[in-house]
C-alpha cells in the first residue's frame, strides 16, 4: 500500500509538471494554486518589460554608432566647408533630426545619404559602409572627394550607389559587394577611372544597372560580363575599349 501511494504521488507530480508547462492548458487549472497563477503573470510582465528595455538599449547603441560614423565622414571630407552642412555639427541633435542629406526609417536608423554637389573634399572613409541599414548613397559631382571601394561588403543593404563625377582611382575592392548581394545600381560616369575592367567587377551578380561611360577604361570588354545575369542596363560608351 505504501508503494502504491508513493507511485500515485509521483504520478500526481508528473501531471502537475506537465500541466504547468503545457501552454494549451488553462492557467486556472485546478492543479495550479492561485498564487502560482499570479506568479506566472508577474513573470510574463517582467519578461516583456525587460525585452522592451533591451530593445531600446540596442536602438540607442545603434544610433550612437551611426552618429559616430557620420561624424567620421564629416571630418574626413572637410565638412566645415561643405556647401550645406546643416545639422551635421550640432552635438545635441540626432542625424534623423534635420541633418542635411540624411534620411531615416521609422526606427530612427539611417537609410539614405544624399550629398550631391556639396563640395566634399578628401578621402571617403570606409566606415560609412558600416551603416547597417544604409540603402542609398549619392555622392555624385564631388570631384575632389577620393573614393575607394574597400569595405563595401559591410554595406549589407546598400542597393543604389551613385558616384558619377567623383574621383575614383580604381575599382579595386568592388568585388566585395558580392558578399552582401544587395548592390543593384552603380553609377560611375565621368570618374576618369583608368585601365582595364577588373575581373572582380563581374562578381557583383546582383547588379541590374551599370553606368561606366566617359571614363578611361581600356582593353576589351571581357566575356565575364556574362556573369552579370541580372544586368538590364549597361552604359560603357566614351571609353577606349574594343570588342570582346
């Protein structure tokens, strides 16, 4: 009899444990005392509050990183002499609060930087590619800004890059854009880029539009261009290239 009683007690414990963690059961089940119901309700509320707090902290950290990156960009391209630098040297404001050329999403993350014809002078800092949500970067007609593609693989959401009439020494590093598989539109018109087209350009299979007219590209148009299976627009006139 003692053995059967112990077995019955064990079964009751098993049932209680299963019922306690089965989400299909009503928490007001007779197996759970009211104090336990209150405990679990309080626990759920605390978890939700903590999750919300951590989300706010993550957002503040991300926005702080974005501000630091944009400040590096400002300093590296002689921001004090830009044609328009409204907001950029305001230590109290957020990049989403009226910084010239900066657009953000509803979560307060930078998604677009447009500084065409803005007298950017100096070296483009690759840290800009670390703006996690950046989708569009327009730096056209800043002929005194030196641009390099190193680090572009970090721009996981960048699909539109406009650099026409900027100073680009070479396309070295452009192949890194294949890591993100997001770059679709690339404007390189009148950048005076010399030499043959690098093979790594044809690794960026996400490209749908490539504007590279009026440069100093030489040699032949390689058959590797067939790797750009999504390409719909190609502008290559105004160079010194020959056929394939």
